[in-house]
């Protein structure tokens, strides 16, 4: 992470963060997104598109976690032996 | 070289060879092992991290269940149960992050605030307990990030707008400058993906374990139903 600071050669007077670093971060972000990961044409994918897709992806992740925790709570509520089962299953993994 | 052949059983020779070995070993040890440059992203994708998280969340869930049984379950909140599990999941995730990121600290401080408010309602307490100070005091221990006073780069309104949206989605990033938000986002996304993997594993484990148990109170059959988003 400290390599980022050493690359700020083209710091215009006021901003210490250069376009380069921001573009690097956005490219890194793009590689995390499942939809934009395969098409590595990073020149053609604009930063706004990456950010928009990131927002959508995070919202989807939130929704999925909510859904999963609902299912988990139902499972735990319905079975009395769920606790023992949980612990047992984790121990045998 | 053949000087360290195990066939020779003479004590002096073996001592010398072992001495030679030790000096060799010492020389190897002197070079410090290169620091393993596992980034935080690789960490989240590792198996070990997922197991640590699973342990954390199972413990949190156990505490949840115990507290739920203590309060008489006269009105079992099906809606509230899911929310409680979700909060426990995020809290365990923040704990597993070891407080190195903004979002994890924000989640933890939120949980502490709620707990303090709850305790205040039960019995009057001192308003500024030391735990709060320690959480915000960790800012000093945070590894240094480049701070931006006036951000000229990427001043495009579209990008700025999206980053603002993004910062509202990620806990603790509402007033952070652009590079901080981007960095937190990458960590947050990978952490969430791990959380989803772990939750799926736990659900399938509990589901299969409870289905093999004597089906006394089993009514819902959720086993094998996995809606996976991450392909």
C-alpha cells in the first residue's frame, strides 16, 4: 500500500492524490466485480460505469446476506438440536 | 558434498556435521524471511479467514439463542430473528476484520452505541465509558493513508455523485474522500463475499445435520436450496 504514495509524481499543486492512483483503485475495483471482470478492456469501461456497478453489486450482496440470515434464523428457530448440530458440523469440517 | 552422510555413525563426525548443519541453518535463519505480502483481499479469500469468521458467528449465534430463551418466547418474532442474525453476522465480520478498516470500526462502534443505549434504559450509567474512547482512539493506530485536502483529480460530477452514493452504502464512509472510499469498498466487497460463502456453508451444514436428526420438530425443508449469486 505504501507503493501508492511513491507513485504520486504528477501531483498538481493542491491535490496529493493523482489521477493515476484513482484509476488504479478503480481498476482494482473493476476486477472484483463479477460482470466486469471478464472483459478486461479497462480502457473502454468508464469509471462511472464501474462505480455504478459497484453500488448495484453491494446492494445485491446486502440483500443476499439479509436473505441468508433470514433462512438461518428460521432454521435455528425450527430445530431444537440446531445448536448442537451447528457445533458438531463445524468441528467435523 | 558428502560430508554430511548419515551412514557415518562416529560421534565426532556427526557432531561436526551437525555443527556444519547448524551453521548452515543459522545462515539461512539470518536472512529474515521475506514478509508474506498477502494483501487484505487475499486474506479474505483464504480458508483460514472463513473458519475464523465461522467460529465468531457461531459463538454470536449461540449467545443470541441463549438470550432469546431467557426472555420468555411468548411472542416469537420471526421478523426480528432474521434481523438479529444479520446484525450478529455483520458484527462477527467486523470482529474478524480486526478493526483494520474503517467499515469494521464503524460497525463495531455502532454496536457498542446500541448496547450502551440499551443499558442506559435499564440503569443509569456514565455517559462516556472508556470503551468508546478506545474505539475512536484507534484512529492513531490506523496505518497512514494519503489524506486529501482539496481533491482536484476526478472532479467529474458523475464520478463524484457515484462515489457519494457508494460512500453511503458502506458503513463509516460518509464523509471520507474518494480514495478512502474506494479502498474501503474493495475490502468491504471481498469481506461480504466471504461472509456469504460462510453463511451458505453454515446453512447447509445445519440443514443437513438437522435433517439427519430425528425429525420431531422439522417443518420447513430448506435443504439443498441454495440461491447463489456469486458464480
